[in-house]
């Protein structure tokens, strides 16, 4: 089974507490997978492990066949794996466009010499990124707010911005941490459609942490269930729905 | 008047330097005075006429007679190099610790300046620093020097603005706003912090050289944390994050308060009265500004993303 | 010779420990670094001078009164600067650091205006150094160490066993939780400022006794105090005490080896090394 992203028996301890306990998951390219579990199950910590914000105490993480545990977060992003955060981390005092334009990789203008000289190459790159940013903002319905400071957005809009911004890094895979929390029904549906479109048209792969069951059930090809740091089970939405242990975990939580 | 203008211009460069570190990138830096000193001393040591002398009984060969321009460039380079070396260990520290470390380092520079007499002539300082236009009359000399400083200020302003409006500036601001996200988006935080730190140092070093030659002589006790304090208040009042604000703030603070009050009468026997009062007022200004107008006189403007065609 | 330095180091460390304890306690509760702490220390020394020399009160009384008023100054800083900033513009720790830098300059220059730039001395009889084992020490210095230790023990008892102490610890650990549990956190914060500043004032008096009361004593000590606090692990008051002792002894011993001008620089370097290797300090909680 060829996984785009794979975690093999990863462990994360914080002092005496084991937040992630020999968790193994594998996500195939072009799929949309879900990660569910009660609060405190370790989902966000797993994301942190997958994207380099924490180093696992044991186990390993592979992306595109290469070992990535132990790399810095920015290095992992450059390889094509990007994440969003559970609590939206918009760059408050910057406009939406600035938030978006921060993300793209390979911006020549980030080097001191180029920044000062602002050669035509730099300017045209900017323009390209600007066009792309506007396209994405248009799709997620935030285009008209492009010059607003990010701090003025609503909760759901902020999460939308997180996703849009992540897309600007030209990723192959996105890890989305509760992308629809705080979103309206409309916004949620729009995001779900967008994710589906991205998968279909661009072959992007997704791993999504979600609490809204209708999102998970309708969107995901495969679901991983975590509880107490361990992976309880995985399977199709139907399988997971009928799994006894899963039901108990949620009721017992 | 001219001397006030020159001083304001030189200090403005320092404020621009702090703005790059704090205003753009959010690096809490209390050590600007240290890089100012390094620049001043580097330039002074290099440009002093060569001399063998006995200083406190120590045989002392100081000065290489390097022309002014050389001193200027060397000052910037020296400050930048030192910043780079210091930055490697310290830029990984969190905000408030960095602040303390930077003061500590700035104080260490001062100790070195005082104690390493073989290098810096100790507390006596270095005198007789050459001015590039000393061939002309006093008035013309000062005038030309002012224009020189002004020219350099404008160039540095231009460079700062360019950085601000560029993708680089965006990354720096991203680091200021939320380092974790910026890192998650693929930017190597350490590299950019270092860039800001070293750039700020180079600016400060330049200012130091300009100061040394304006002043004609330098002594270690000039480079005290008070300078850092004044620059901070200038930036805060003017508008942190904003280069125009930085210059305006410096103009207001240094120009009006610091130098303008020079002309108030001194009371016999209480020569410290005016300077003391001045600093108290400045301190109060800082606190009031933070409380009532934290964005400063000129708030940070949103970046212009498209060139006007 | 070495023993002598260690002896001086213990004395310096003892005074430093008082100051470090105060700063550490304050940081634990208010969660930002108070940049004016050093100048509050100096103010304490000067206030005591006022009572001792200007008003002619005996030294011990002056010190106690001085301590008390220094504590009040701390409370004023809280009420006039920190609280308005926190509530008015939701100032974070970095902003408060900058603001207290302003306070530091204000205090330092107030001292300058009121007392002038000349160093001052307390009225106290000239001291004969006694020999205790390998150490050389004057009665005043001995008294200073004894009082320091006494005060530290008192603070420990206060924190562990009294109601106020428990409230302080609860507020320091989690201010919101403490408020929910009915603790009047504002009072606790005020008390913490009072105690912390009082400690600073006392340290200032001791420094003044052993050297002179000088305008710049605050800023000179501040970084060394920081070094102690950070070394011991910021937020750990007892670690701060240990850090202070280590730094005090290190400073004096290095002085014996001919590096006396760089005494303070050594402290910063030590602090830097610790920050790099063990950023949480030697005795992190």
C-alpha cells in the first residue's frame, strides 16, 4: 500500500503524560481522510508530530516515501505538506491579501538583495501570486474583503482564510485542523465542495480533523479514530459508524 | 540649528534601525547603543591619524589614517559582523530574554571600550577625528556634513521602505504577528530574524561612524543605555512599524525635546536639573503614548500591493 | 585568597538573592519582566538615606521605614502604569517591559533631581573587619547576611503557610482560576508588588551600606539580578536565590583572578550560557 503520508507507531510523551501512543496511520494520494476522536484524544498533537512542530519520542513519519520526522516545520512545508491550526491563526494586523501573499514558496523578493532592488522578475512574481491569491479568495467568498485586516473577520471566515492561505503554498497535501469550526452552514458546505473540487481537479490529498459528523461522513473516503492517544480503528465512514469501540469512546468521553 | 538637524538626522538612522528589528520583525532589542558604539569606534580607530603614544603608561599605536569613507563602510561592516556572531546563539531566545541579553551585550561592549585601552584608549576616548570637509570654512564644513548625513538617511529610508513593501517585509511582519504560522508556511524563522538583526546593526554602525566624525571625539560613557531609551521612545511616539513615523518621532523627541531644551537657562549649581527633568518627561511621554496612542503619531499603513500603472 | 573571595561572594550573593527573590516573585504573579526593579532598589536605598541622614533616625528604623515606602512605590507603579495599560490597551508582556523601562528612567531621574548626582553614605560607625574562619567580614556585612537569610525564611513561611501566601501562589499559577475560586486577585497582585518592591528596597539599603548609595546602582544591579533570576529559572523564587548565590560567588572569585572590571560582564555571560544550554534555568519548575 503506497501512502503519501504515513506515520508508523509514533509516540509523544510530555513529562509523565503520553499524548500519542504508538499511532499508525496511512493516507493515500488523492484521498480525503478524516481524523476524529473525543477532545484530548491527541489529534492536534498528532498533527504537530506530522508537521515537525514536535519530534516523536519514538516511531517515524514518511511523506512521499521520505522520512520527515525530525525536520523543521518550514522544511516540511517546502516538501509539500502544509497544515492549518485548530484555533485560527490569522496574521491579525495584516490584510487578507498580505496573509495570502506571505505563503507562496520561492519568492525571490524574500532575499535582501532582491527585496531592495525589486527587479522586474520580483515584480512579475508578485503579480502572479496576486492573481492566484485573488482567485482562491474568490472561490472561498472572501474576495471582497481582500483589503480588510484579518482581525476583522468572523470566526468561520478566519478558518476559511487559513485554508486559502495554506493553498498558496502549492501543497500536495493539506492537514486541516477543524476547518469548519465557527463556520455557518453555508460556509461549511462551500468548504466541503471546495475540498472535493481540489481533490478532483488538482489531485490534492487531505487529512481533516473534524467534529461535525455530517462533514466527515459525506466528505471522507477513510476515517481514523483516535482515543487516548491511540488509534482505535480506521475504515470507511460506514464501517467506523458501526464500530462498537468508536461508539463507546464517544459516549464515554 | 544646523547641529541639531545633524544630530536628529543621525539619530533618525538609529530609529530606522530599531524599526527594522522591532517595528517590522518584533525583535525586542535594547542593545542598539552597543552597535552604535561599535560603528563609532571602528570608524574612529581606523580613521585616526597614526600615532604612537603613551597612554596610561601603555605604548599605544592607534589609527590607520583610513579615509572617511573607509571608516564609514567599515563601521557598518563591523557592526553587521558582530551582530551576526551574536545572533547565532541569541536569536533563538524568546522575546523578553532577548531584550535582556541585548542590554547585557551592549554593556559588555561598553566595558570593553573602557577597559581594553590598547584598542580604544579607555575612558579617555579617541579624539581629533577627521571630518571629510575640513578643508572648507567651519560653516561650510558643517553644512556639507549635514547634507552628507541627510543623504545617507534618505538612502537608508529608501532601502527600508523597499524592504517593507517587499515579500521580505511581509515575512518579517509575519514573524512579528505569529511566528508559528509563518514557520508553518515554509519560512525559516531564524534566517529572517538574523537578517533583521544584522540589517539593523549595519544601520546603527553607519550612524555610529557619522556620529563619531560629527562629534570629533568619542568616549565610552557616551554610549549608555540612555541612547537606546531615547530611540525607543522616538520610535514609539512616531509610530512603530512605520519608517516615516520613525523619522518623525525622532524629530519630535530628539529635535524638540532633547536639543530644543538645550537653550533653557541652567540654574547655577544644578546643572543636572534640566537633563533630569527632560528624561522624566520623556519617560512619561513613553508611558502615556503606550497607553493612549500605542500606534504612534503615524500608524502603520497597509502595504501597497500594486504599483500604480 | 580564594576563600576570601568566596566569602565576599556569599555576601554579594546574599544581597543579590534578596533582590532576585523579589523579582522572581513578582514575575511569577504578573508574568512580565519589571524593568524598573533596579531603580526601585536604588530608590529604596535613597529613601532610607533620607530617613537615616536627613531625618537622623537610627539605621535600622530607617531601613524598615524605607522598605515600607519602597513597597508603596511598587504599588504605585502597578496602579498608575501597569494596570491602566493592561486594562486600557490590553498590553502584553513586551509592551509592559517597554513601559517599565520608561518608569525606570523616571525614577532614576527623580532621584537625580531630588538628591543630586553625588553618591551618599549612611551614618554608621566605621567598621572593623573581623576574621571568621578563613573569611574577612565586617559586622554590618554579617548582619546583612543574617537579615537576608531571615527574610528569605520569612518569605518562605509566608508563601507556604499563610493564607496570603496560598493566595499568592494560586494567583501566580492561574489567575483566572484563582478569581473564579473567589480570591481577590487585585489585592493579591498589590501585595505582591508591595513585598517584591520592599525586598528590592532592602537589597538597596544593604548595597548602600556595603558600598555607597549611588544613582546608577539600580541599573548596574538590574542585569545581574536578571542573570540570577534567569539562571535559577524564571518564576522559581528559590531557584533565583540559588542563582544569585552562584553568580555572586562567581563574580567575586573572578575578581580575585584579576578580572574585576568585567565582574558584571561575567554575570551576563553566565546568564547567556545558561539561556543557551538550559533556557528554563538550572532549577526549572
